[in-house]
C-alpha cells in the first residue's frame, strides 16, 4: 500500500498544475440520497460584518474535512458495488461545506429538508408521508453545528449521524431523537483525562478550552468531575472564538501570563486545531516554559498544530484519540480518484451526474478542492481518522437494508421514509470490516481511546501509542519520555495525598489546595467526607489520626487495682485498731478511765467508727444510683453516732467546769441511761436530714465522657449541694459545739484532761473536711472515690489517735494512773480550786 501511495503521490504532484474537477465529486444521484455536511473550508469571510443574508464562503481549505468527505464517498461507492448489502439499490450523496460555522451549515440543512424534487419545505399537519430530499444526513463534525442542525432534522425524524460531535448535550435523546454519532461522548473523554492525571499524581493543573460548544462543554464536564478525582484547577480559561479580533491577542497573552503565575506544569487543552494553534503560537512567542500538554484528538492529530514553528519547545504532548481501525483500500481509492479528476473524460461524466442533481441548486462551494494534489494531503491522509465517517455511512446502509427487507440477493422495490430507519438504528448491531458496532441508549458508540505521545525524532513527528482506555486506563510508562532533563515525569502538586486518618485543611484561596492534618482525638476520618473529621459518638473514642471509633471502657475504682488494695489494707488496719480498742474498753469497762471517757457510749462510738470504716467498700466497684445515695447516708449516720457520744461528754464537761452550781441538776440528763436518749435524738435528727437529702436531690450515677480520653468515668455526682450541706451540716454543728465546749477546759497537772482528746479529734475532723470539700467539689476522676475513702479513714484514724489510743496507752502501760482520783474527780475539783 505504501509504495503504491508514493508512486501515485509522485504522478499526482506532477499533474496538479492545472485545476481538477474534485469539487464535482461530492454529488451523485441515486435511489436514496444521503446528505453530507463537512468542513471543506475554514476562516469565513467577514462573518461579523455580514449585514445581508448572502452566501457564506471560506478562505482556506481544511484538508481533514476534505478527507472525511472522501471517506463518505468511498463508503457509498463500496456499498453500491456490494452485491449483498443493498443489491439492486443505488445510494446517492449530496455533500456541502459547513465552514465550521452554524450559519453556513443551516443553508444545506434546509435544502435537505425540502420535499424531494422541489426546493420548498412543505408545511403540513402530519409529516408521516413527507419525503424529504435526503434519507439521512452524515455530519456535521463539530458539536455546536450539530446542536443547531439536530433540532431541524429531529423535527422530521431524519437520521443524522455525526462523525465528530462529542458534546454530552447531544446525548439527550428527548431533545435530539434522530441524532446519532460514531464517536464517544466527551463524558468518557474527560473521565480518561482525570484518570491519566491521577495516574501520574498531577493535581495542580490549568485547563483551557476553545470558546465553542466542544471546548466549553468538555471543560465544563472536566471541572465537574475534577473534585471527585482530587484534582485542583489552578486556572481555567477560554480561547476567543474570533481570532482575527484585536482583543483576542490580548486575551491570549493574559491567559499565558496567568498560567505562568500559577506555576502549573500541566495544561489540559480542549480545543479544535485553529484555537489550539493560536494558543500554542502565543505560548512559544512569549517564552512559556516547557509544560505537559494533555490534548485530545481535536487538535493533536492536526497538521495545523504540528506544523507550528518551534512546536517542539512547548514540552510534552500527551493525550487521547479515539480508537479507530483502518479503512482498507481508502488511501488507494483517494490516490486513484485524484488521478482520475485530472482526466477530461472523467470530469465530463462527473458534471453530467451533477446536472442530474438539479444544477440550479447550490453547489458544494469547495473551489479550493480543484487545486489540490495528492502531495498536498498525503501527510493528513496517513493519520486522519476515517473510520467514524465510514461507520456512519454503513449504519444508515444497514438500517436501510433492514427497513427494505433486503436479502443477500436483492432488495424489494419499496418506498422507505426517513423516520422508518430509526427503529433499526436503535435496536440492531451491524458489522463493518469484521468489527461489530451498536448505538447505545444515548445513540453513541464507544470504541475506547488510545493514549498517544508526540514523539520527535530528527524533527519528524510520530504519534507513539503509550496506552489505552476503555473501562480501565492502561499506560506503558516506560515508553514515555518527558521533556525534563532526566526524562522523568514532572511534578505538579498543590497537595499531597492524605494518609488514612488525615483530613484536608484548605490553604490559600484555592479551595482544592490543602494541607494534610491529623484528625484530633475522639474524631475519625471518613471516606464520605475527607475535608473534615467526624466526631465520635459520646460513648466512643478515637486516637489521633484514626479511621474509626472504639467503644469506651468503663472506669471506676476496681477491686484489683493496686491503689484499691492499698486502701483496703489501710481500712483493715483501721478496723482492726478500732475493734482492739473496743475489746480493750469492754474488758476495762468498769475502770475509772473508761467510765470517765463515757462508759458504754465509748463502745457505741467505736462500733459506729467500725461501720464508718467498713463503708469504704461502698466506694469500690461499679457504682449505681442506689450505691451513690447509700454512700453519703451511711457516712453521715455513722459519723453522727460517734459525734453524738462526744456531744454528750462535751455537755458533761461544760456543766462541771462552767456551771458547777447547776451541774448536779443537769448531769442527770447527760449521764447514765438518759444519755442514750440524747444519742437517739441526734441520730433521729440526722435521719430526718437524710430524708430531706433524698427528697431534695440525692447523689446519682454520672457517666463522664470528658474527663478521660479513652474511658467513660462512672462517678457519683452531687445533684444538690444544698442537700449535701444540710445532711453533713448536722455533724458539723455537733462537732462545732463539742469544740466550743472543750477547747478552753483546763485541769491541774495531776488530773487527766478528757476534753483535750475531744478537742483534737474535732480539730482533725475540721481540717480533713476543709481539704475534702475543696478536692471533692473539683475532682472529676476515679480519685474522687479515693478522696472519699481517704477522708473516712483519716477521720477514723484521727479520732482513734487523739481520743482512744492515749487511753489505751494508759490502760496497757500506765495502769497505776487508772484511778478514780486521776479521772473522775479532776473535772469536779478544778473549779473549786479556782474559786478559792
């Protein structure tokens, strides 16, 4: 094939000095006419200054458009020569120039809508039997042209198959029911681009689009998914539509300057060749540093961009083109055709065919085509994507085959309306050169993409395949040589990918630029929202940089922890001392010392102290509401029982020392059996106050989730400090009265001062309670229970050490002092001595 093409190329170049009749090759009569809309030219003349609806012409030939049109002609000629697809049926074609402009595409589109054999469009109530000039339309190439023409053709339900329009808007089959395309939607393309950027870790990029439906649509789609792929857009811009406008130059220069300011290394460009050419030329002229340009088929395969002077200096060009197979025989067909159009006989026959197509109508307006040789189009011909056009023609042919009910031998002579083809195009697959095609629900075909690299060797550009994309992206990175000094991939990052357990903390004015920050304690990172850390539930906790929460364990004073064992040991010692003291007092109950200290009241006080010490066990283990209430009540009652005996002894001392004349009258009420009535009265008063405490607000169980980082602290919470003060205030009052009655009592050196023991016991109680209240009110840890146990034990030890242990010492080691004279008489004789 290549030697034949080169041979034809040499002859064609030599013979291209005189005009040909190539422009007459785009119209042929037939049983069914297929319309064609192709961009033969570009650069429309004075479109902005157009004040009358005159004919629109183009200044320059667009070679790709010419080759696409030849691809349609080739496919129809092939079908007409086939004996199996449409045997006995001849397809005709009528192709026109669109100049890449919607207004230029409207005139031939209206011609296609005219009633067959006329130049008028019938205005009818029902178009079911209306026969337009064409059975189907191939093209146009650009999305913005299709958005205009598709609405016209959809009105009459004329099948329109585009070979290049990729806008996602055209996927709306409700608005464009008769529109089809043999290329994928831009939605697939931008997904591939996003995956490519992710693969190389490029998340700080610029994106530029041409100011047309393709550029704006593809850029908009890309921006909509960029965030989901963790891609940050540093700059987004549009290339002006009218490049001849003086303002366009300024706008392009501003775009290049802004790209420089953002310091991005990656630029994604969604544009057609003319717009891409303008941007790249300005980039080279303004000295833009080498970048990685992510391109698309719309400009990457164009000779217009590849032939820009010094184009190699822009950096690395990497992008996606549609996967398209080769069309066997096409290049040879073009070479033969360009040879034939130079022959007078062939040209005369072509003009006669055109005459049969109503020569009074508009022509193709491709006058530039008559001055083209094979040499002029050979470079484009070698890599131009012909298959989409080729497949588009065959899709119509196969639909017509089914609508007519053709067999492999013949097609019945029947009349088929354009709208009747839609059913067969929607439902049935078709094969072209052994490859199966089918329109999906959005009337598109998706053959996937090839990832290609612009590879320069000795000034020659080759398109090097380095990967592909269908459902997944595959890249052969070993084949990619970047523009960097070491040919390794450049970096372009606004952020690093956060580790699990880190959230994105936005920095600067770019919302997608962020630092990675560890999630703090008691929060976790969720894949649903990577920009914040989600707080754990109240009963859960999490460490720093966590991806999940854990249930909190319960924390209270456990029986088996060392501190508890130490406290229980101290409690056992205290209980043992109390019991030994009680046993010693019981044994020496009738001795003067025990009688002077209170007699049997001492045994009751020691019993209450024992119960007070044993109440420490209420503070160990898992607390409950009942235990919390019981703790304070037991403490208050046991202490009250002990202090009530001190109270009775203090009253006795006061009567003897301060009111000796009344002593004999009132001592009867504070001694002997009547003393027990006072004890009972004190306990009854305390019981009433405990009842008030229960009514006003007893302590209750509180689950504290804030004090400890990983545990829930179970503590007894004071619901009402007033009730707490009321209940314990009674004991405080008793202690205060005892202190007032005893702290000033004096005795001679020969007498034992019983009041001093009570005074010191009460002083220790007050000191302990000052510290206890201060600590208890503020402490919110497990040490709150430890504080209460410590208060109980130190109070008990203080009372034992100041009041009972000295007496035990006398009983055990100074029995000679345990006399009536040393104890009982001391209180009564001292005032008499003072009175003398």
